[in-house]
């Protein structure tokens, strides 16, 4: 009886894609994870991860015969390399946002600014500053968006202006002295939004060596989330949680379309952050009214119990009308609105846990039932809790 030999199915040749994104930060690793997830599902790619030249700068290797690039473009050298080789490319940052012919997937800076400012305003801050030493590693867009958001709310924003240009080499001691002088010129208490986790930690270190109390005098919020830097800092740093994995996934999808003949989109895809991770560096209520601070502490500690305004009045010796007036004057919202705000923010955190049912999330956030929770969530965020979770799962 003849033996039939089954030939293995032919496999498609793998295309080599360079990923010029750093692996030493949480942001970079999550972007790469998103790229890899897309490639595993939709493309036959070999990923060349974080190649460096002999000076340890991100660069395409000599002789590399790849098909496309996903990069965090941070130098003209990288841009010229890609253009000389005429490679389809997608940029996952906005330092060189004016360059044509390259696709872009970026964090929505306006949304990042709103998340940051809402977090700080909820803690009663009315004085703000932005910290971003001159650097080629990031654009001015993040600071501009935050300062504009502050101005639109009727407040003023101080900006760190050390008097030197990006690229200047400076000793650790000189950097510390310049930052200390700036901090000492600011009013207190004040909330400072730092461009990223690295510089937020630098601020925290300067405050420590200068005996400046964080968050009592200066609250510090990092513009992105690096788990290690934020958690080991003293005090631990609050940070904006950027949807890094989704940025990588969408960048890979864009590059895939470009490899199949589509032109680079003229407009970038803007990905909003996921929210703010609250830690000790912003755990302060910058409010002079002791009764309001007491009420806010009570709300934060007891929201999950389904409390109402009557419960606050049993804790704080004020009439209902006085409480309402003081909340409006201090925070611009009523006690009931503050309870609902805290409930919904807690619910968003709980929705990240895919094992919890919607009903369990509602109960743990302090809602009486899932229906009320769904109505409130959609009114605030424009989508149902289920749709919000589906988006997270898709990312």
C-alpha cells in the first residue's frame, strides 16, 4: 500500500520591521508589547527591537534589509536615516510632528492635560506649575496643552524656565540648584505637573534635599507612568496612565496598511490616556476650610458604603445649606456631585479587573444597583460600563 507523505503548509516569508522604541521604560515596553500583539494576530513580521549604534543611540543597523519602521523619533539623524532608505514609517511621539510622509500615533495631549488638571482641581489646588527642563526627548506640546487647560479654567500656570537650551551638559549639582531656585520662587501650596516620571522623580529628590514637604507644599503629578520610578520615589508619585499598548497596536496597524500601499495618513491617530494613578505625591487637600477638608476625607473613605449628603452632615457640624454653599465656593460643585465623582472614578479603576461583574463593580463603587451605575457612568463618560470594558479588552 503506497504511503502518502503530507507536505507541510508553506509559510509566508517574514518581513523585518525595526522598532526604534526604548526598552528601559515602562512606556516603551508597553508600546512594543502592543506592536508585538498586532504582529502576532495580523502580520508575518520579525521585529528588530531597539537597535543601537556604537554610541548607544537608537538607529537602523548598516546593511539591515527591512520593510518598515515604528519609532519614537527623537533626533534628525533617525528621520534622515528613514528617509534615505525610503522606508514606510510610523512615529509614536510628537517631537517631529511637522514632518510629512510619516504616519503618527500619539497620546492626545489635550486629554492628558484635562486628566491631570481634573485630578489636581479635585484636591482643591488653585495654583499650578509645569516642569519640563529643555530637552530633545519631548515636544513642547504637552506643556502647552496643560497651560492652556489651566488658563481656560481661570487660573495661572508657572513654567520652569532655567535659561539654557536643550542639549547643554550640566552637573547634577547645578541642575539641583536651578530647580531649587525655581521652587523657592513659587507660591505654596501648589500643584506641579511634570513632563514625565523621570522629571517628576527629579522634583521629588530636589524637594527632599531642600526639606520641602511633598505633597503638603508641592504636589507632584507625573505626565506618564513608569511603574518603577513612580513606586520607588519618596513619596510615591501620582501619574497619568498613558494607553501605551494601544499606541503600539495602532501604530502597527497603520504601518501594515502603509506596507500594503496606503499613503501615510496626514492626520495622526490620537489616543487618550486611561486616567490618573493616584499615589502619595498628590494625596493632599489644598483647602483652608477645615470643615470642607473633613467632609472630603469622609467622602473618600466611605464612598463605597453608598453614602449620601445626610451621612456627611452627621460627620460635619454644618447645616445642609452651609455645606452646599461652601462646597460650591471651594470646589465648584455640590456635596452630592462630589460623591458621584468619587464613585465614578473608583468604578473606572474597578472595571480594569475583568473578573468583576458589572454588578460587583457597581456595589464596590457605592451604587445601589447596576442600572443606576450604568446611567451615571454613561452620562459622565459617554459610554456604558460594558462598552468601556470592551474597549479596554480590545486594547
